[in-house]
C-alpha cells in the first residue's frame, strides 16, 4: 500500500468519524447528516459508470472533510 492509498483510507475514516461525531453532538442536523452521507454514497456506488472516477473520489472526500471541519469547528483547526 502506497502513501496515497493510506491517505485515502485516512480521509475516508476521518469523514465518517466527523459525520458521526457531528450528529452525536448535534453540530450537524439530521438533514445535513443525510446530505453528507448521500454526497459520499452516490459517488461511491457510481464509480464504475464514470471513466477515471476512482482517481477523483479521494480528493472529493478530502473536500468533504474540509467542509465538515469548517462546519463542526466553526473555522479552521489550529495545530499550534
């Protein structure tokens, strides 16, 4: 497994952790949770029908992760 594959796995794991955490803490409403789940599920199940879609799925999930972080933490997370 290469570093890009590992990064993809981490991105998917973080996505689902953020969705579940946002729902459990009531930071995400039911509608937002369903929308984010559908934004992940629809491309996942349609990868076979779009040429080169598999290469764009991990960056797409990374963008969803960034949007979730902005929504849940009301801005960027400081690392210092």
